[in-house]
């Protein structure tokens, strides 16, 4: 009887951790898909301001922008809380994880370090970005360009873009490894493709920022 109780008590935390890891994976996948689709939609300005405006108008008329923004912010917060269970917040923990990483010198360990290091920054900057957009509807290419051209927002996005794309790209790869979609035999293949995909979205993102920076803003939008 006592043995069975001990086994049951041991299984419960493991099962709970498994559920939490599963929900962390689900929120991570949702954020990855959002980030990639968001980058594609915003980069429509490269084809012209009218293209981006038409897309933004569709999202607002269908209330996808008004409901999707808060939903993504909530998912971002939940994902951070779930991931924070394993983040080293105390100085002694950070020192230990750094020493272990240097000693192991393993690629996947360093990738996790990048994710852990960018998590809090992305949470704060991402929420600031979402708040700024949703409190200044409707979304237009002219408004976006005015932010980029008018002050520190360009610097803001030059930091947020690489941090977010690195976090998302590494996250997609690590989800595949952790949940068995990527095996040891094809890990190198998928890691190279993750690097290519991250480089692609970074390139598209920087081109989009340049397009906004040189976009002519109508006088009524200033």
C-alpha cells in the first residue's frame, strides 16, 4: 500500500510537468506561426503601401486585428510563464548554467541559452509593440512609416527584429528535437534549414524597415 502511494505521488509531478511542457509547446507553435505570418503581412509594404493598407483594412473589418492582438499578447504571456519554470533567475543559477554550457560546449545547449537570454526582452518589447499598434488603429503604411522615420522606433525594431527571429527560429528547431519530429540522424539537416529560414525572415524584415524609412508619408498622416 505504501509503495503504491509513493509511486502515485512520484507520478503526479511528472504528469503535471508533462502537461505544462505540452502547453508550452502549443503556445510556442502558435507564436511561431504568428510571427512568420505577421512578417509576411507587414512586408507586403515592399510591394506598395496600397497592398499593405488593403491587407490591414481586411484584418480590421473582420476584427482579426482587434481580437488577434490581445490574444497574441495573452499567448505570449502564458508562454513566458510556462517557459519561466526552467529559466535561471537567480545569480547562482545563471553562473551554474553558464559554467555547464561552457563545459559541455554543445550546440543545442547554446541555442537554449540564446532563447533564455532573449525571452524577457522579447516579452517586454513585444507587448510594447502590440500596445502601440492596437491603441493607434487603423493600421496604415503611412502610420508605420511615420513611427520608423520619427524617432527611436527604428532603433527599437532593429533590436526586436533579430531577437524575435532568432528566438522563433531556434524555438521551432528545439520543438522538433524535443518532441521527436527531428531525430539525431537528420538534426544537422534541420538545423541548417532553420538557419536559412531565420536568415530569410531577417532579410525580409530589414528590407521592410528600409522600405518604411524611405516611404513618402502623406501630410495628413504626419
